[in-house]
C-alpha cells in the first residue's frame, strides 16, 4: 500500500510518501529530515499529535495559563485529554515548565505550563 | 527629554531580538517601548506549538519562545517601558510616547528600530452585508478571548479566510467543544501553511471550501447565521450557489496589515505590496538611522524568520550608532520577475562585502518550478522547488562575489520558471 502524507513535524510541510504492507513500513520518501521519517512511520502505525490548551489559575495575573503535552499523545485521545485538562485548576504562581498533570491518561505525556502566571 | 542611542518601538519577537543584537554589538543605551503590559507581543496568545524549530531546534509554544528572549532582555541593562504607546517619530529621530507613570515622554534617539508588528484586516475592510450583531470578530481577537481571557466566544463557528490564525483557531475552538462548521476561503488556494490545514482542519474533519466567501450575516443582537457563496474567476459571488449556515460566531482570518502609521508620519517610503517600509539589506529605511524588522516590514509566517531579520536590523542600527556603517552606499534595486510578488530587501548596497539573502513570496501555487536569481542578465542560481505557495515565504541568496562584481547600473531579478 502507498499513502501520501503531509508532514506536520515542522512548518515546512513536506509531502512524504510511505509504502507499507500489513506487517511493516517498506519505504519513506520525500521527507527532508529524520523527523519526517519518524512522523510518517507513526502516522501509519499510531498517529499522535502535540496537544496545547490552557488551564484555569486561581489568583494569577491572567485567569488561565497555557499548557502543552510534553510529548505527542495518540490522536484518538485528544478529546479525552481535553476533558482532564478542563477539569483542573491550579494555584498561582505557576512557573513555565511546571508539571500540571502528570502522565495524562497513562499516555506517558505530562501536561506542562508554557508560561508564567 | 531622555536620550538613548537606540529606541526600539515594539517589544514583541522583532523588537526584543533587535535590541539584544544591538546590545551584543556594543550599543550602550537602549530602550524598548511596548504598548502592551508585558513583553512578548502576539506570541503570548499563540499557545500552540511550532515556534522555534529553525532558530532553537526545538518545538516551542509562543509564550515559551517569547520567554527565552524576555529572560535574555532581563539579564541586560536594556531599559523596557511597557504600557507605553509611541505617538510620533519626527524627522530628527525624536520619539514621543505616553504612559501612565511618566506621562508624556520625549526621547531623542541616535537610531530607531521599528518593530510594531501588524494587525488583522477587520470586518470593515470586507464587503459583507448585514447588521452589527455580536459574534463577528477577527480570529486573533477570538484567540485572545480563549487563550488569555479564558472564555469561549461562541459555540457554532464559521471561519472566513484560511490564514494561519483562522486555522489554528478552528482547532482550538473544536478542542474546547465548539462546532466549527466550515472554513471559507475566497481564493482557490489556502493562505495558511499546509501543515495547519492537515492538523487543524483534516484531523477534525472540518471542511475547507475554496473559492467561497461569506456574502451576508444574519441576526440582530447576536449572529444567527451567515450566507456563503462560491465565487467566479473574478471573485464575484455566484448567486445560484448561495447557502445558509447557522452559526453564532464568524471569525475573520483575512490577512494581516503591517502597522505603519508611525513610519508614514516620518515620511518613510512604503512598498505598496508589502505595506511595509522600503529597506536595504541592513533593513534601514530611506530615512537614515531608522530601521524596520518583523511583521511591520512584511508579514512573516514563521517567528524564527522574524528573529533572524530583527538581528540584521539590530546589527544595522548598532553599526549606524557606532559609526561603522557605509556612509556612501551604492544601491541596486531588487526586481520582482515572473511569479514573484515582492522582495525584501528592496535594495542592496553593492559595497556590502557579505552575501545577502532576499526573502520573497510568490503570487500563486506552483508545482515543480524553479526559483531563478538573475544578475545582469546572467543566471546566478536556479533552485528546484517541489512546491511554492503564497502562504510560505521563500528565500534566495546573492553570493558575496556576485555583489562585488556589480555596478550601480546592475540588475538583480528573482523569478519563477515552470
């Protein structure tokens, strides 16, 4: 089988062609870096996405602080992760890099703050 | 009156990088004037990731990217005044600004870097009939509501324009539980990055309708729906394709306009395509000692390129202040050839000893085309490109030895060949 993908690993957006069968990935072409190859492989086997959102803050300068997943989470679990993120409130002060939710839904990804508040 | 060697107008990514570079180059007194309450500019509300891959080699969110520069600025003796609005710059590099703490400020600068960024094209600039119902806003305004203020501006959303902010907001609203019904794009191609179409629309099954626009809004107090229609080659709506879509929010992502009121006040020449100043390779405008960089010069799609450009301007300003710049420049204009909409810089000093990178955008989508740099009728470089799109900035380098061989009568042309 053959699938043409647009790599989302970075803003360049290379068109990558993946050839695969039921057992394995046979070839990845069209990528211009290693990240593209890795992206194409996971996109066929287990697509993942970085997740960014915001979490409510008590007593901060702003009412919310932005967060991101420390690594991509399975695409199919994005909305489940959002439910968890939206149920959380943290107290100020929040520091950039602070872990807000550890190992969200056993994905192995932490939800971490991406700004100070 | 205050005296500073360098005044930087704007404390976003461009302003911070320019100030830091000037400091590194040995400029003593630098002040950054920022309209918002904190440094960082628009990055503060861009909480998605994808920033910094080129510059830092890691994928950061907007606030993280900004924080790296804010920390560096804080480590220097660069003066920062936030909540400060620059009102005017006169022909003698005298800057007038105002804030609550100081009142009216007069600052005499040796050099100025303009880094005011851009703003979104508003509804008023489009010809959409309808009432002034609430629920119609630019995508950037919606982004501020959701990401900084923490509230949702609507539940059923139509987005007009497929610029990157619109695409990013389509995903953001969807993740927060809203239903994004459609993204309409007037042109036959998207103005956003391909990756954003994939991960913001395709991932969530949000349709992108090309050659389609919003022709009417409905609702008195709150938006109740919009009428969309396909457009013909002349971009005129086709009556028979009209379709009503129920929605409570219409987001506009229909282009960014460099914010050049101050620039125009000084009388600096503006490029009518970029809507930014005409600059040389150091990003100096036609007014000596005034430099411009970032989105106020031309709208960028990646902040990484803003940083690099701001560093050029920061170095240029430093050279000017320290008396190191060429007082008798010999300029050759850069010329747009077939397929190229604009080029920055618009002119190059051929006394310059270093290679010069030209940034440009194409006018439409090209597949398997060549980007050709032609100097004095000779092809200097021909680079194959699988794809060229108006939404993605491209670059081409004029090698130093080519510049060295030029005369004031020389020509520099960049064109696309299919």
